[in-house]
C-alpha cells in the first residue's frame, strides 16, 4: 500500500494496533518491521503487512486539522482523503478551530442522523461523533447513526467531528458539509426534521455525564402543521444550583406566553401543532457539590386523533384513599419501543403523557390521543383502614370497582384493595350471593376476573389463594392485613362488573390464621386446599373450614392424599374433623398417621388443619373434597319409628283411661243447689237475656244423669241417709230473672282430659246457662231459704272451693 499526503491538506495518518489483541501481525516498511506507523503531511510511504488479515490487528486514524481563526474556513462538502488506504477499521477526524464569536454549522445529507446512547452501536457500524471545543473545554454533543431526523448541528467555537467506518465498507463521501455562520450565543443548536409519524430520542451534551455549568442549548423541531408533537422526559437529574434555576423553555408558534417555562420534573407539553423549539438552561453550580444536570427525552409526532376533542369525566369526588392510573399495556415493567404506537392521556390541551394518575376527592376531565385504545389499561388502588374500632365493626365496606372507572373506554387491568386492621380486630371477606370458588387444577376459574388474596404482616406473607365468583365459599376471615387484587381477563368484565358483591368488615379477633365458611349448592362437588399452596403452610399456622350441609342432603368428605407428607421437628401437625351434632365424635389425625378415609357427614362440620415446624424445607399442603347426595331413609327405620309411635299412643291411652276410672271411684256424690241471687250478667252487658227467668227455658236441664234422677230410691232401698253428692234435688224456691253463674276459670282449667277427648265449645254469655254446685250443709238445710234471702243468697260454696279447703285441711 502507498499513502501519499500533500502538505497543504494538513492530514496525518496513523496505523495503530487494536486494543486487547495480541500482536501477531507487523507492518513492513522499507525492510523494517514496525508495530505501528505514522504518516505526516507531505510524506509518501509504501508499506505492507506480515499477515493476510491485518483488519484483525490494526486500526487507522486519519486526522485533518482546519484552522478557521487565521483564515477563511473551507465551505462545502467534506471529502474522505486520502484515497488508496488499506482495508482497516478507520476513523476520520476533522479538528476545526474557530472563534467563539462565530458559529459553525454541520449540515448532513439525507438520510440524516439519529442520536444513540453511550455504548449503543449502529446497525451498519457507521457512526458520527460531534464534540464542541470552547477554549480548552471539550463537550460531547452526541453520537449519531445514519437514518434519522437530525439534519443540522450548529456549534459555538471549534468542533471535532469524527466518522467511524468499518474496514469492509468502501464509503467515499463523508455525508456532511461545514459552513460558517454567525454566533449562536449558546452551546449548540440541534435541528431535527420530522415529516411523518415518528419517534426520536435525544440527549443533553455529555450524557450521561453532566451538562456544562450555566450553559444553554436548543433543539429545533421542524414538524408539519397538520401533525402533533409531544415531549416526554424519560431520564433526568438536577445539579445543585447556587444561582439561577435549571429549566426547560419552549417556543411554540401561536402560543400567547412564549417562551413557556417548565421544570424538568413537570409534565412536558404535548399535542403541539407544528414546529417548535426547546431549550435547556443550566445554572451556577455549587463548587463543593456541583451535582449533575442531564436529560434524556423523547419526541413523538403523530397524526391528530379523531376523538382528541372527546372528553371523559372521571368523578372520584366521593372516593377516599384511591388512585387511578391509566397507562400503556405492560406498564411499568415493559418500556415501550420507539416503533410502538404512542397512546397519550391528556388532562388539558397540551398536558398529555403516557401515564396519567388520577387521585380521589376530585373530578377529572381527560381525553385520549391514541389510535387504538385497546393498548391502554387502568390500574387502581384503594386503601381501607380502621381508626375507631367500635365504629368500624358496625360498618360493611363494598369491594367493588367504582362506576367512574368501568364507564371509561379503557380496559381495567387490576384493582387493588389494601385492608389494614388494628391489633384487636381482624378482617372478614364475604360474597353473599355470588360466593367464591378457589382456583385449583381440579376446578379452574373461567370467569372474566379473579381475586388474589394475600394476608401479610411486616415479617410474613400468606398467599390465601386465587378466587373467582360462582363457587361455594361465602366468607373468609383472616387475622392480618389483607391485599385483594382484582385482575380482569378479556372484555367480559364490563358486563359482569354490575354484579359484584364482594364485601369486607372488621370483626373481633379469631383463633385461626384463616377461617373459611363454605355453603355449597345441593349438587356441587367441591375442592378445597390449604393456602400458600406453592410453598406450603408456614410453621404453626392453623386453618379452618366450616362446611354447611344442605337439608335433606348428606355430604361425603375425603382427602386427595393418604398422609400429610411431612415430619415435624417441633410440635405436631393435626387434622381435626368435627360434626356439628349432639354427641358427635371428633376425628383427629397427626402427621405420622394416615388421613381418614372418605366418610359421610349428615350435619354441618368443621375441618381444621394445624401445622408444626417441619424437619425438611417442605411445608404442609393438604387438599380435600366434598360431594353431596340425597339422604337415603332405610325402610326398617321407618317401620321401627311407626311401631314405636303406636306403642307410645297405646300407653298414653291406657294411662288416661286408668286415671279416669280411679277418679270416678274416688269421687263422693254431690248435690246440686240452685242459687237464685247470684248475678251472672257480665258488667256492661245488661239485657243479654230479654226474657225473664220465668219466661225462658235456660233453667231446664237437657240431660240428667240416672244417678241424679233415681237418688231417692237409694234411700228407700237401704235406709241410709240421702246422698249429698250427684243427687238432683228439685228446686222449689223463688226464681230470679238472671241465668246461673258459670264456674270459675280456675275450675275449668283444672279439669284433666285424655289426649283423645275433644275440647268442648267455649262458653259464652249469650248461648249457655251456667250453674253453681255446692255441698249442702245438713245443719243448715232447714233454714236455707231464710238465710239466702237475708244474705242476698250468699250461702252456697262452689265445688272447687270446697275441694280446695278440704285439701288444705288435710
């Protein structure tokens, strides 16, 4: 190879070994072997390499020095000189010295340039690096690849321009020209032309190192007037300022407040129509602790959206401790690619961003700049805590997604409830109508949403499980703070969101770590498993299930494994089964015993699982199932019950009859005495009997027992004294106008009847005549009529009163 350099060109060529490569190849110059070669201006050198692949061992730098301070600068296109260079990876460097009172312009030919981050490489391995020289300071404006939007770079003072070319690419033109311009009064101006929908990323000079102190630079964006541009800051840091303030200024044609000043922490303007300028202004930094000012941002240009003027009202004024975040799909873990379509959420004409967070207690008005709203998602979070335990226990909280969220044309990705309970209270989750189904391989959820429930303390976390509506779990009680995450699948949640019924309340302290209340349907086959299934129950944790057995049904309980499968280091692991029935026995199994086999449960029952501290890392996991069937009643049982009932009825009848017969034998004959002066008229009911005593037949007996009619014959037959009891004596005294008095209620209540005797019809004042029976005293029999008249007829004693007195006397 022969390299001939002219002195007037002021070009130097250096061939140097590549860093990190062993020197297995040499340069042969005039019978001399050299490890590197330097060819100065005006020299002509011929050389060869001692290997066939010198590109693996050597690199080449071609540097041209241009001094614009002593004379005019060369204008026009910059050529790659000299020709005939060996095929090595090469770097062309143009070192231009110029006064700070003048400006230099680097104009690039199409397809222009694209700025890349430090460490990033260009697809075709061709890159440009631009450095600005102010006095002795060197500022790296940036590294660029071909095929971009950067069309021009204007610099204050000198510039060092580098072009890196791979050895196999025979590039003949530099792709830019240098022009002399007036002073720009700032560090640099970077111009970008954005014709169609595009997205570019730009960085501040020296990125990721600090922007020069108290400097100013500008980006000019040339955008068609029918397009919309938005600015997003992705990474920035601030320095420690002693004077002034670091800021970003926008000059937007047509804006009434140019320049518009923003902090780097503000949301930057969006939905800008047409071209605009953006400037970064530094400050005077603290000499002891200067800090770093740096910025990486993105400019997105897109067509105006059809529905950009359609606003949506999100009313969160009645919500408390709630945040609603609207974001792109995959946020925050996935960083959108530059080629991805941009979806913006706007809260003003130019206040748009990729992510918008709406806070509770306010009404928000938003719009969307997005071609496809299906690329957006909503993530919301609500906190519920208890400050006053007495008041908290009386309140039931609804865990449903607010309608302000479901009415948006954006799919809900996740709604998170964080429930915080005080030390003396626990948390209860209920689903009264829909109920919950535990998602396990044997019974998978196929609904449009599910609930993930996690019970957590500052030291431990218990994944209670994944649940969906439409199961048998009616209630879950947990001891610790709870996080419930509702996650949606597909578009069906919009239709099912109106039927949410999940609720929570604060309840008194419970014994177990977690208690499930299960109310299965009549034909359900139910699978239940211990929480934290992937890792097993933590040591010393106890879990209970209360399973309701429907009436006229019988449950069959079984375990999906034969043993617990653990060995305890400390304590014991137990499985307890207890049926809620009088005298029911409790079934208990330890970890070293086989689990009970399938069994029938005729009443509601409990299943409790208590863990120990296992010897191995494997923790306790347990799954059981419950099925239901109709109760089968045995024919022998029916016959036995019928026979027993018959015997019982017979015994009752015999007892009643015997008691009745004994009662008849023990009774003494009594005489009925009619009292004419007893007033049987109910107070306030005068005139119930319009006819007088002599004019009606209320005193006539319908039926008289034989013993009463023929009592006088008994006296004649045996000569004994006339009987005092059960003998009818015809009344010859005066007859009043009132009916006889009914027996007292106490008398009627004490009459005992057999179970098969019909109750007599109730006594009324209008259709029954009542009589008073009393013992007739022998010594008073002669003058009874006189005493009745003198004492207003009050000489008789009721049969019940007489019996009661005799009993007391005895």
